């Protein structure tokens, strides 16, 4: 208990000392002050939650490494969101000269949405986490409390179902 209190006191002192520097470090990486503040707070929370059992000698280095890792995660999430927004914009309004191609793309998108909606709830959740949030199998397994093999089975099942629906033109 005394070790935990000592860890908390060390972290609070570090917070007072390094808060501005950490925010500047993250703002330079993320190019967004609000996200930098959020990531800094999350980094402090994670280091605090790690507690004294890690007995980190260089708490400052550990804090900055945690913040750097979290900023990379945030940049990846941002890239995924941007990519999906661009894809959705292209599918919704491709601006191509071929109206038949546009209609076929929209029909395929509608079939895919329907196929995903038809999946059993857990299978759909696993599929969406993997394909649209781009989580890895181990990340999904940890988040949902299931085995990595079960995640893989759900993905295989979802892909087979979607492929069959797209190839069959919606009959199924």
C-alpha cells in the first residue's frame, strides 16, 4: 500500500513538472491540441493504473513512451476514419461518368450491408471490429473476452456469408 502511495505521489509530482512539455510533445505529433490533452490524460491514467508493481525507475521516460504509443494509436484511428470517410464519399457520390457502374456499386454496397446485418450478433460485432475499426484478432479477443480462435472462426464465417450474398446477388 505504501508503494502504491509513493508511486502516486511520484506521478503527481511528474504531472506538475512535465504536463506542459508532454502536451507540447503530443500536440506536435497529433497536430491537434484537444487530442493531445486527451492522450496526455490517458497516458497519466495508464501509468497510474500500472501502479507500483512495475517499479519503474524512469517514470518520466515511461510516461513519455506511453504517451508516444497512445499517439500512434490515435493517428492510426484517425487514418482509418479518414480512409473510411473517403471510401464512403466515393461510394455515395463517385462522380464517375458511368451511371450504370455507380448503380451497380450502390447495389453491391446495399447487398453487403444486408449481408452484414444478417450475421449473428457476435459474428457481426467481431467482423465490424476487424474490418472497420481494424482491430487485430488478439485485440478483439481481449475486448470481447473470447479466444483468438473464436475470433478467427467468426471472421471466416462472416466473410463466407458476405461473399455468398454478393455472388448470389442477394438470394440466400
